[in-house]
């Protein structure tokens, strides 16, 4: 799933994770997602194999949740995620 020109934010990331658990590919680059959204994705999308969260506000906690909760990811793209924490 790739949402072009749509702001998703934390609530949207959580809604996607809760409503579409069968997703295998998700691109939320530059969509206003932070650590809570990344955590919700990791917890709610167990079949995810490709995740793009570049240019968001994902910090160390969100990156860790993604990497640990979705070890099958190839790739996990956090380029310029820059949450700083």
C-alpha cells in the first residue's frame, strides 16, 4: 500500500495496522508517522515484509520496535526518519 500525497500521522498508521493486518508492503514515507505509529505497525501487521518510513519522525524507539517486531522485513527503510530519540 502506498498513499500518495496523503498525511497519515500516528492515528492513520494505527488505523492501517488495525484494519489491514494482511498487508505485506507498506510505504508511509513522509506521512507524519512517529514512534507510536511505527510501534502500531510493528504490532499490527505481522505479515509485513517491506516497510518504508523515510522522512518521518521515527526515532530510536520506533526503529527498534519495527526491527524487533518485524524481523522478516526486507527492507526496512528509515532514511531521513530523524526522530532523534
